[in-house]
């Protein structure tokens, strides 16, 4: 496992051991996640993640810059939602690419500090993205419901969009801090080098911490935005809110519905793949989450004004 092991002098609550994979059947559910793949296999995984993270971060940064440099485009509230949606993807993919490249070069997982940092940006990337998607879904629901009832729709201001998104990120930061995931010492749940020794992520280590982890962190951090987004999609379909005429409201709604479909298609399988204690399932889940960033950014190009400013920036 290299220098980052349970004997590390700066251990400070990071859970890790060197149980080889595949694990023996007598390991508990909590212990089974801390085994290790061989160094050669870990380097292959890190190389794949470096490539996927670089592509995702670069593609998102290109579209983000294209929108940001065009004042007329970026001042539209719905386009500001897109900017906030891309930031967690860029943080997650960009930091992941840098850290995985470092692991490949040094042939080992870096340090306890790197573990805490990775734990933070993974959680921010996941939760920050799903909460902005939830905010988009709720605003889309309000738009379609208002249009369906033939009432006047007042779009959110730029300041309102910014306040909602930043507020959701504050909630995400609170959830992260409640687990004491970037500070020394385990309190509720702690960073752990898991996935065959390939990445760090907060995980419960016993039944008490699991209760808090799943009922608080997972329920609020992922469950609330996921089920809210699913409810919006079902409610829009069930009540026939989507206009049948080719009006601007329908065009805008279809665009954001495409984003929500991409969100559900990519994030749901990624989360399911995190349930097994198999490092190869975790590898597939994280790889799929990197691809999500590319798919989401690609879907944004179907919005006409975004596509126009990207073409302009490319010339």
C-alpha cells in the first residue's frame, strides 16, 4: 500500500488496512470496504480516472468560459443555473484528475491530507450538483404549473438564483462539517481509503455511525434532492403540465427536462454501484460519475443561446 498505511504517524482517524481483495467471507460489512488491490491494478484505475476527469473538467470549463464571457447570455437567470451546475462538476473532475495523476506518478496514494481533501471535493461535487439540479427542477415545475394555469410567470432574478444555489451549497458544507470529515479525529463518520485503496470517502465504521450516516448525511445530502427531482418529473407528466404547442415555454422546459434526465440516468446508477463493498463496482461508479459531467455539459449545448456563444468562442 505504500507509505499511506495504518502505521502512518499522521494516522489521525483515517481508516485503512491492508486486507487483500477478494475479501474473506468472515469480514463484517464495515471491514470489507478497507481491503487493497495490487499497486498495478490501482495505477490502471487512477489512469482511467485521470483521463476521464481531465476530459470532463476541460469540456465543462470550455462551456463555462463561453457563457461567462458573454454578458447577454450569463445575465439570464436560467443560464446562471447552468453556471452553478457546472462548478461542482469542474471541482470534482478537475481535483480528481490532478490527484489521480499524482497517484500514478508516485505509484501510491499520497497522504492523509490528500485523503481529507479528496473526501471534501467528492462530497461537494456529488451533493453540490444534485442540489442545483433540484433547484432547476423546482423552478421548472413552477414555470410549467403557472403556464398551465394561464397565470403570469415571473422568472427569478439573477440574485435570486445565486442566493438559492449558494444557500444549497452552504447546506452541503454543513453536512460535510457535521461528519467532521475535513478536521482531525473521528466524531460521527470519517474519511476512509476505500475502493481497493484507490480513493478516500467518508464512510460509517459501525452501526451507530451508519445510522447517522444514512439517516442524516445520505438522506439530506442525496435523498432529498433526488426524490424531489423525481417528483417534479412525475408530477409534470401526470398533470400534463408540458405544453403541447411549440411555444418558448415548451422549448425551455424540454431543454431542462433533458438535463434532469441526464442527471437521473447518470447519478442513480453511480450511487447504486457504491453500495457493494466490491472495489470494481466502486471503480465503475466513479468512472460513470466522471462521464456524467461530459453528458450534462453536452446536453447544455442543445440550448440555442448557449450553443451560439460556444460557437462564437470557438472561432
